């Protein structure tokens, strides 16, 4: 005899429906296609999967799968925790950093270029820095006269 659930008890479906209705999240109770234990809930343009796993202390334990690193593998959560995760604000991606000195390279001869040198890349200070690096790595410019 299997101890794994074969269906979601109506009691826990109603518990989930009531919790979602309390925070104005639409829920029609339709089972995900191809499963017997999973609901799909879409809120704020994000789709979550709630898979019934078992009951504990009168509350359902759900495997919650959704966006973000905390929910991609589906941790077990109680109904109230699932509703809190579903209704949490959707995190916005951090804006990409803009290079403050697009004309200056980030590295020179294998060394990171300091910001103060990048800021003055066309100036004398940067020229001396490049000469110092070239001296350190043994790649001095060939500027002697060849007779």
C-alpha cells in the first residue's frame, strides 16, 4: 500500500482557495495538465506551481516551485507561506553597470587598469603608467634608432 497521496483532499483545496481569496489572488482549482497533485497559480505575471505533498498538523504541505533562487527547486511550505511567497513583490533585475570610461581598456598587458588611470587614459599620467607596466613585464616599446 502506497503512502504517497493520489489526490488533493478537498479540505486543503478549500484552505488554499480561502487563503488566496483573502489576498485577492484568482484561483479556479484546476489541476495542472498531466498531474493529479499540482495547481498552477498566476499572479502579477508570474506562474507558480503548488504540488500537494502531505498534511501536517491540519495544514497542507506544498512543494512550491516558481521564479527566483529560493523556489526553483521547490521547497516544502505550508499554505500560509505559499500565499506569502506568491503575493510577494516581484524582484526587479539590477540595472547593468555603465562603464564610466568607455574609451579606456580595463586591462593593459594583463594588468587591471586603475580607475584614476582609466579616467585620464589619453593623458601623460596614463602614458607613464603604461610605460611602468611595460617595463615591469619587459615589453618596452621599440623606440631606439636603428642604424
